[in-house]
C-alpha cells in the first residue's frame, strides 16, 4: 500500500476521542447551519460533539469504531453499535463523517463498506440509521447505497423529523452498477428467447450503449449475489411524452435471475423503486409492456399498477406495435 492511499483501521475511541470529535464537528457544521441547529435547540447533534460524549457512547465492548486515514491524518470516521431497543439482530450506524476537504472521493462508501462487512461477520441481519428527514441529499446517498426508508418519527427533544432507514444484509439494493444490471437483463432476455417468448435483443445490453446514462440502474442483491435489476428513469419522452420530467418514475427492463424467479423478488424491487421516487418527492411510477402477455400484465396489476390505456406506437426496429400503459400513484 502506498503511503498516500486511504486505509481504514479499527479505532480506540478512548484514546482518539479528541481527534474524532474535532473531525465530526467539522463534518457536520454545514448541516447544522442548513437546518438552523444550535447547542441550545439540538445539543446532541454531531456538530456539537465532545470527546466526553463520544467516550460515554462508543467505548462499550459491543461498539466498533473505524477511522479512515490518509497517511497519519484522520479523514473519516464511522461507528457501529447495538440499537437501543435491545434487538440482537440489528446494529446502528452512527457518526459517519468525512472531512469536508476529502469529500467526493468515495471515502463515505468505503467507511460504510467497512461496517457492513463487520456486521455481516457478526451475523447481524440489518443495520439502521436515523437522519434529518428533510436532508434529501443525504437520504438519496443512503438510498443509493441500498438503504430503505422504514419510518418517520418526531421527538420532543429534536427540532426536526427523523427518517429511520434500514439496510438489510440479506436483501439490499445498489445504484449505478451498470455491468451487473446488464448481465441480469441479458440473462432474462436469453431465457425469454429460449422459451419462445422473445422480448428484448440480447445484443442491446452492452456497456457501450449505456455509457454514462441519465437513468438509475438499480440492482437487488442477497447474500449470494445479484438477484434482479431495473432501469429507473425520471423522464421518458418516447413512451410517455406528455408526462413532465421529474413528476414520475418510469420502469424499464425489469429482470430477475432465473434461479430467483417466482420468489417475490420483482415485487421487492418495485417496492424499492417506489421508495426512491418518494425520496425525490415524485408521486407516481409508470411503465409500458406488451398487452398480449397476460401473465406480465397480471403481475403489474397485482403490484398495484392500473391500466391507463392500450395504444399503438411505432418503433423503428419493430414497426407499429400495441403497448399497454400502466400507472401507480402513491403519497
């Protein structure tokens, strides 16, 4: 390892508390400013962290602290601790912090990977975190890592609504892994062709075609590997030209690996797409499919989609075909 490369190591909070507290305060001061948090109205916020408070909270034997270092400089921190309710299968992630001058280098993800690996080694089923509900930038970051929103809570001692999020170590979601998503889609396309029900051309699922796409490629995973994938767009001028951008999500190429077919994985992936849309303030999901595939149409209807209409559309490679247009609205 080169001296300048970042590395993550276990950290003893009892001896490093002052450095960690200083890092956390610097990392969270912008959040405190954005949401008007002060030591008076929110003394527990990380922007006001003290060494004594960190030692009191994180020095217990069942807490695990990690630092990210650039040479000898502490550039990031994260901690993993049991949830207060006493659940034995869940741990809480707390005080994830990256120094402002080192952001946008993947250090936050590297720290998250470290605690997820630790939790997995301990046999923990899920990790949770609570964030400011209106902090959409942070919320979207956690969603892209694979967290899902579970509940929102108000506490009398906090001046904001808390969004609780959960990362399931057996089922999780990632955004941006285009090669893995395309691999799943090619497998589904090949199976459909082999079954005499061709839908997509396997040749279209190449990295070159989807280089730097504007859409979100979402992959669902379990403990053994990738399970399912879809493309989630927020504008579709070809199939849905009358729907303004960023007012709906649009699902394309929903695919499930064959060994997971029939086990409810596609439903879970759609549920996650709904969560992603909600986090963006988007109230609807839409999709189109072949109306002459009754099993597929019935599946989407069981997921809550309502048929808007069936109408023809001219596609250059296919000619004029009928398409069923489905919509799902939510709060």
